[in-house]
C-alpha cells in the first residue's frame, strides 16, 4: 500500500453557505464526515488546515489534528502549502488534497490518487469518470478532461471537449463512441511540487476557465488522470446539495 498523507483545507467563509464546514449533517459537522472518510483511506496522517478558530476548536473536539493558517489564502492549494510548512513535511512525501465540502467522498478514491502518483512519472495525480448524459456534457459546472494515450491530461475545460463538430452542429446530444470524462477534483502531489505550484502566478487559462489545475499544464507539468473505480458523489455547494446529502446520510 502506498504511504501518503491527507490535508483537508477548510475555510469558514462561503458565498452560498457561510460556515458550511460546521453545518450539522446527521449529528456531526460536515468537516467531521470528510475527516472520518479520509481516515479510512489508509493515510498515515489526516490534518484539517483552517483559517478559523471555530473550525479548529470543532476539529479538536472530535479528535482531529488541525492547524491554523492565514485568512488571506485565495485557494485550498495555498492553504495546503502553508500547512505543509507548519507540519514540517519532507519534500518527497505524497500529500492528497481532499476538499472539506465532500462528506460522502469514497476513501478508496483517495488511496487511488496517491497510488497513481507513485506509479506514474507525473507531477500531479487526479481522477475522472465517464460522462453519462448530454446534460452533464454541456453543463459548465461539470468539468471535462481530455487525456492522452497514457492517461495524462491534455486539457481541462468547462466546455464540452472534445468538440464533436459534425454531431454538435445538429444537436446538443451525447455522441456515440466518443469517450467523455468528468474530472473529479481530488489531487495528489509531492510536497516539493505543492510548494512549486503555489509559487507560480495564476495563468490566463486558469483565470478564464476558473480551473486551478490548468496552471500545472501551463507551466509544462504533467497530470495523470486515472479513471475512478468508484462512482463520484456530490459535494456541498448549495442548500439543495446540503439537503441531498442529509437525506443520503
């Protein structure tokens, strides 16, 4: 089994669900569900990195290790990078970034990205799954990825890629015999790459698409994108998502 650690970057503010990390779901704060699932992944360490004392104290209350980070970070990757320095991790350790708003995340997917990173000559490892419907394909909130023959990312986009010129000219339908993939936002990288990544300025493609992973490709990095062996689950971004997750738990 691959040795890896997990960091869960969590901020308190949220435009649609303020304080969502502490919202009660089935008797526990949401971040506790994420933490407990990450523990089941086989990680040697799971740490919650936060910018808010309320989350820090809640984490301590349910027995999690937590560290305080700056309120100024613009992304979870920036928060993770600061946590790496606070925790004193060595350059070659594999760190998986698990988002704090996915209380239904499958622990085995976390382990999968860590193993994929170890087994491939990549800077970052992540996962995807086949798209099933035309609605998903044309939904800009569903991020698509195109991979090369070895499974490395060629591009990520909110647009329907690859663009089927002939079929899309007729209707917005799912083409037959074309592999379309939904990117799942879970990342593994070694400590030295996380540090390098946050030192780069956001690139023009990242700003246009609002997709951080494009910064890696812009700078010539390699991202291995494995096909998930497990179905993805919804994250909690809206009140509607919250109610769905509450019913499932």
